[in-house]
């Protein structure tokens, strides 16, 4: 998976989370897809570890 794919998936996850936080109804299948994307991005083996501050 290319890094830009990870970024696109991460953006889609954030959009879904923002809708949920703002009380906008999100279909269950959209929530499930966002969870799958989040898992793929977080568990992607080629992703360098985040820098600690």
C-alpha cells in the first residue's frame, strides 16, 4: 500500500469521526469501513513510528 493511500484512508477516518462527534448520523457500514481503514493505517508495517515530542 502506498503512503498516499494511507493518508487518504486516514482522512476518511477523520471525516467520519468528525461527523460522529458533531452528532451527524453515520450509517453503520460507513463506521465499519472507517474502523477497517483506521486499522489498516495504524497497522501498516511500512509506516515509520510517530516522532515523540
